[in-house]
């Protein structure tokens, strides 16, 4: 078990002559080209890329064109997969900052403890009874299928927008349970095949986990020291930062694997988590580089592993295999989500979404293949086939259905926040989009200038090229699902036409428009549009600066430590409570400044009783306001 050797026991179509270097190069280039093409197509169609990647893998594998076979890469595939996993896990952990954990701390903790245990035990029981295996093999498969992971979760979250606490729960579960699955599976395997006493499993699990975490921390400290303390060559510092960080990910994985097999995942995840939560120079450049590299290796690994699926082995499991998939996806997953998401911020629809989106990824596939080889070498051929077949069947079905149709699942359960469309990607539109995105809004910008749209996309905004007065462009941007439309162009005629379409044709309740000439305000207000007269707004700002400078300065610094948010109270347990009684529910550094009810707006007193449908305005520190909003307005 000290080193990796890659042979796929469940797909035994072999060739006598190993591929030469030129052939391998041709295959690698082809797989990468197909993978990048799949990524581009996925972004265009707003479908998670893993669906295309796994289908391409099947198409180019022995079940299809035989472009990629078990012999294509030989023993080298295990090394490629291992290093690719290190990059993917490191990148996912690097993005998982403290602020994200704070969005759903209770849910993340339960998903990775109670949830992992429920998956482990529930899957083991299902495998034992539906496939008639031994308990030891059943729980080995259960351990492997604990993992979801960033290889499947990241592509989903790139094309659908859900609220921050749902995103945090999915990402936290994916990273941590990948580590749990890899380490737990290896210690169970050693007890099953090598013959270690089952009583040693808890201690062996903790030893390997501690080793991986320890190595990850040491490497992270070393990387940060190099980035912060060592003077970098002038002009090359961003490039050096990217390369040093990448090296840290690979070194942490390699060192841990050299100590204990299958602990590299824990080391890479720990290194990424530590570095992602400390101050680093050129963080944005590192993030961008890591994400681009992750897309490349994810494409290669998913296609390569999918190409090794043998459908005869999957079909050989019969109805028992399908029963295991049904048990895992429709019974075990909903149960663990129900136990983990008791937090009031999760709506019923969000719990259902999490219940039906839990695809399995690379970690179960890579480790299962290694174990299948060892079982075959030990003469347990049937166990080898059952292990590999079951794991790959669950991966294939959950990726195709749960990941591939995650957008449709999200739309069915209505967990995608309604869009805010901004027509005009200039300074005003871009600044507004920045502020709204910081508040968790789902923003789409429209602009006619391709260069402007490109810059917006490079800055992380969802933007498309087109004329905002064109029905087709508005529909493509998702106006039918929008709650707010804002027209911010420098031309009043354009803003008026956008507003008219939004109000009369698409029945958007809230339409806001920039009005550049004061004499045009009446035309906008006649349509029921909230008109922002640029001249009056400027005069108001100057007046505030003169008469109320402290307040004006505070308002101008919103988003830089302070914020003001107005929401409708949707938490079902808060109405009929007084403001004084709700004081414990409002974080320190935040106050209820204004309450709106039945068309009246006033500053509430301590004895004011909150009612369902009240609109409350919070002001205070940015983090405290966000916490208050999540408590009082957990869902639409």
C-alpha cells in the first residue's frame, strides 16, 4: 500500500503493445482539447461541465471510440490523478475562507460529522443487503461514498447561483468529506485486506488524519514565509507567488503520501485552507491562476477516469446496484441533510435542493480503482468487481442526474435568488453591481459594447453583450426571473424604453432608472418607475456633505466596513416579538433603524411589536448587518 499502481480490473480490454510516446502525447492533447471545449460549452449553456466531461470520457473510452483505454497511460495515470486531485482540493480549500464557514457553521459541522456517519452507515447497510456482500466490503464502499468533493461541486456552483449559506454548506461538505472518505477508506481497507485488527481503525484514522493535517500546516507556513518574507525579483513577484503556491500544493500532497498512503488529500486540503485564511500578497492573481489550472486538470482527470468505466461491470450488478443508488440518493442523502440543516436560515426548498444534489467525484473513483487492484491481487476478484462497479455506478448516475440537472433542480425548488438586471455596464452600472453583489444579490449586466462586457466578465460579473431594449436580449439575461431591473445608461431614451419594457411587457414590479435630464422625470414616474434624477441626487449629496457631514461620510463608506439593508421579515418565529425581545437576535454592532408597515415608515421603539411582512432597515457593521439579514430574512 506504500505506492500507487493503476490498473483497472473492471475493464480488462487490453492491447499487447504499449502506446509509444507520440501516441500518448496525441491522446493527452486530444483529451485536454475536448475538456476545454466542454468547459466553454458548459459556460455557454449554463450546465455543469462535469456532465459533458463524463459523457465525453465514456465516448472516447473502450465503450466508445477506444481513444483512451486502461493501457493508454499505464501506471502513470495514478500519479497524474494524484497530483490533479492535489491541485483541485487545494484550490477548493483555498476558496473556503472563515467568512464562508461563518455563513453556515452548524450545517457544515453536522454535514461533516453526523452527515458523514449517516452516509457511511446507511450506504454500508444498503450495499450489504442489496448486493449480498460481506459487512467489511459494504462499509469499505460506504466509506468511499462519503465524499462529494470540489471536483463535482465547483462546476455546479459556477453555473447556478444559490444563497451564500447553501454555497458554504456544499463547499464545506465537499472539501472536508473528501478528506474523511480517503483516510477512512484506507484504514478500513487495511483492516479488510491486510488483516489489521478492526479495533485499530479509530486510532489509525486519527494518526493518518493528524499526519496529513500536520504536513499541510507545515507546508503552508513555509509557503507563506516565502511569499511574505523573502524578497521577490522586481516585476516577477506575481508569477513567483503563483508558482510557489502551486508548488506548496503539490509538495504537501507528495510528502503526506510518502508517509501514509491516501493522506495527501488531507495535507493538500489543510495547506489550501490555511493559506486561504491568512494574508498573502497577490491573492487575486493566485486565485485566478489556481482556478484556471483547476479547470484544466479537472477536464483531463474526469475524462480519463470516465473513459475507464466498463458498463458490463456496472450492468452486472443488476437491480441490486440500482437499489443501492436509489438508497444512497433518495434515502440516505435526504436523511443526513435533514439532520444537518436544522438551522432556521435554511428554507424547506433549500433543504430539498441539498437533498437532491450530492454527486460523487474523483476521490471515490481514484481510491476505489486502487483498492480494486489490491483485492484482485489478493484473489478476491468478485469483491474487486463489486467495489469498483458500485462506486462507479453511483458516480456515473449522480454526476449525470444530480450534477447535470442541478440547474433544473434548483429552479424547480426555487432556490436561485431572483435576478437583478442592470442595463448599462459603465461606471454607474459597474459600481452598483459591485455593491449589490457584496450583499449577495444575483446580478446580470447588459451592455452593447463587447469590450465593456469582456472587462466585466474578467472582473467576475455575469454579463452579456446586447441591446437592453431588445426583448430577446432581456429574455436571454433572465428578465422573466428578475425581481428588479435597473437602467443606468447615459441616454434617457434608452433608459425609458428599458423601463417601459420591464414594466409593461415583463411585469417587473421594481424598476429603477437613471434620469440624466430633470425634465424627463415625469415620463419615468408615469410608468411607475423609480426615477433617480442625477442632478437632484448630486445636489442631495452636496447638501448632506454640508449639513450632515458625519452621516454623509458614513453612508459613502458603506461596503467598506458598514452597511444599511432593508428587508422583509420572513423568519416565521419572529413576528409578535417586541424590538426589546429581539435584541438578542440582533448582532452587536447593528441596530433596527427604520420599520415600514402599511405605507408608514418610522423609527421603532423598544416596545414596538414586529409583524409578519414588516420591512426592517438595519444599519451597522457590514458583517453584523449581514448576520441580522440572514436571521430576519432567511429565505424569499
